C-alpha cells in the first residue's frame, strides 16, 4: 500500500473522529466516552494502515 493511500485512510478516519467525538460528548456530557471512542477509532485506523 502506497503512502498516499495510507494518508487517505487516516483522513477518512479523522473526520468521524472529529464529528463523532462531538456527538458522543453531546450524549454523555463527559470526556471519558469520547476518549474511548477515539482510541477505538485509532486502533481501527492503525489496523488499516498497517496492512
């Protein structure tokens, strides 16, 4: 997998991190679930990039 595809995947996962983080915070009014959500997205993005 070339570098441009890896960067594209990271950008594609970055948008849900920003938007989804705000939605999660809106539901729970706490940063703990947001951090858990962000870490899960980081693992998923890392899994795609490491292939």
